[in-house]
C-alpha cells in the first residue's frame, strides 16, 4: 500500500463539476429561505457579497495550487511557510470542517426524504433510530463509491452533478412564471438590514454553499495539467454557482404567494416551509415539481456528501504528510490510487458528526461548519504572500493580479466572516483552536528548532485570541459592549496587523518537498516506446 501514488486522472470538466457539485448541494435547498429570513429583500446583496469574498479567497488558492499542486493543499501550504505549529492547528480546523460536512449533507437528504417517509424522524425534523441508520448507510455508500478508484469517483460525480444541475434550472424557470416583484419590497425584521446581510453569509448557509471551490485545490495532485485546470476550474465553478444561486433566490422570493408572505413575513416562513422549494411548489399547486424537487433533494446533498468524504480523506492524507498523523493515513493504495487509510478515518469521523444532538437538523451548526472551514482558508493569503516574497523562483502559471491589494483583502474578508458567524459559534470553535496551538507548541513539537517554530506561529495564537475577545464584546451574539461600528473597525485592524505579522514571521526559505510519491502521471504506451 505504501508504494501507491495519487493518479492524475481528473480533467478540467471533472474539476469544475467537483466544484459545482459541492456548491449545488444542500445549500440550494435551504439557503434561499434562510437568507430571506435574515435579510429579506436584501438577500441578493448577501449572495453577491458572499461570491466576491469567496472568489477572492479562491483566487489566492488558485495561484498557490497552480504553483504547488498538492493533495489537501489547504493544510500543506501553511506548514511549508510557517512550520509545524501552524500546520497542526490548521489541520485541526480542517479536520473539524471537512469531516462534518459529509454528515451535514446526509442529514439534509434524510430531512427531505421525510416528506415521503415521515418515519425517518421526529416532528421537529430530528432523526430517530431509523433516520440515524439511513444516514450511516448513505455515508457507507459514499465510502464505497470513493474506495475503488479516483477515475470511478470522477465518473460518478460527473453523472450526479449533471442530473442535479437540471432540477434547480427547472425550478428557476417555473417559479419565475409566478414572479411577483412586490414581494421584494417586504423587509425582514430578524435582524434585517445590513446586519441581516452580514449575518446571513454564515448563518443562512450562503458562504457554506460557495465553499465547494476548495475541491479543485484538494484534488490538485490528481488533476491533469493542474497548473492550468485548477485555477480555471475554481473560477468557472464560482461563476456558474453564483448565477444559479442568485436566480434561485429571486425566483423563490418572487414566487411566494402574497397571502402567505403577508401572514408570516420572511422570518416566519422558516417555520412554515420545512422543505422550502417543495413546500413552495405545493402552495402553488405544482405537484409534478414537488416530486422532481424531492428527488433532487436526495441526489444533490448525496452527491455533495460523496465529494466531501473524498475531500476529507485528502485532507487527512495531507495532515499525515505533514507528520501530524499516523503514517498509515499518508499511504496510497497501489491499484486504485486512493488514500484508503485516510478514507476509512473520514468515514468514521463523518458518522460521528451525525450523532450529537446539535447536528440533528441541517441548520443546527451550518454557521459553525462554515466558520471552521474559513479558518482553514485564512492562512492562504499569508502563505501566498510569503511565497511571493521568499520564493520568487517558483513557477506561477496563474499569477493573481493586484496581489498586494487582493491578498490582504481576502484575509480581512475571512476574518469578517468568522466574526459575523457570531459569538455562539466562536465561543465553541476558538477555544478548541487556541488549546490545539498551546498543546502542540508545549508538548507536540519536540524536534530541534521547535522554539523557532513557536515564534513562526505566534501571530496565529494572537489572532485567535483577538477574534475571541472582539466577538465576545461585539454585536453579533456578543454582549454589545464595543458597539457595532467599533467592533468592526477593531476586527479589520486586527486582520491587517496580523496579516503583515504573519508574512514577516514565516520561515526564511519555505522548503517544498519533492514528493513524487504523491502523484503519478500515466504515460501513454506509445510515448513510452518512443522514449
């Protein structure tokens, strides 16, 4: 098994559909209703702002992955630039984010399946014993689809993504036939306004819906011509998903019957529409569309869960390559080219995420999953700036224009997303990351030069503590002592200061291991003969 290698079999279409397939998952089934509840008629601005923020982050990683294609790149790059302390903590964050997403998606499948099969859960939408069993069976199925080979995984995903792309388009066209522009003048009161727009980015699942761009980075070592295809796949997937989600948002809001909207308001609809698009179709008397949506409501999250389980295994593989996990998880099966040890661990962790009560409904910890994921992206702009400054010799097939502006902006935007996710989320996640930093710095890093690596990573500890304090005193679930404006200013100042501190704290010369065992290019027999 240890002699195996990751195989480069995924083309531009595969990578793009991996991104779109991740983005058009459970997010399209719930995010339009939830964002309307937060921001009302301003929901469109939330989708646009979310797309801009995530695209900025994505373009930074497009440069990194084109220059240094590595499986689980989000975990590898900080380790290259800042050493083991930072790499370990980002690995913890990635572990929380990736393994939970597959569990979240199977819960979405079960919740919509309850429309046909009510015995899968309780009246509040939480699963019973049969529902838990169904979720575990789905995760095992995803595991088996990924177990055999990368090529098989790519073919399955292409078929699923094509199918689940069609239903949202049909829903958009149909609901626009019932469009009432007066609906867009009805505001939301929870919390509504600009505060509602910012809160909806994480709380409504908007950023969660967009985060699928990362799959192109995670599978960079298994991509054909990664220097060209990975950046292009990120951009194509982001643009396509933005267009779909914006149209879905306006189609949904415009088609809600006026009497239902006037009776409940946007925020009240969250309690009325348990299965948003299916319930909307029912209120319009569209029986045929109900069944079509329910079928897709099973396929879409299932396809996304399949992708994320595979992505989680690549992150665990990368963590093992960094030396933070047992070596067996950094090994690849010779025949299939799949990191099967990491895949087994991904399955176990994904099952575990579906069991606690706070994860029993889709919206339970969407903000937490989103925030944990953003924490894995946050070091990207810092690492990219370090490579620009200290490794100018690297080939950069894709070079981000206006880097000096966009890179720090991406870091600031990531920090704001974490703050906007609210105190309830940050109170949970940040102590875990702070303890992880301290534990590894004090007990886990015994190699020579450990004190230097602690200095390389001190900025990250201060960053976490700073966000924790501002979030506790801010207006997004905190006690409000700082006030809204001052808290936002402090968050931006913290982000700017930490960004440049992080760049200055990097290792003198980031080493990039020549890990030829991570991937193999299958050479055509005729070319081999010529050589």
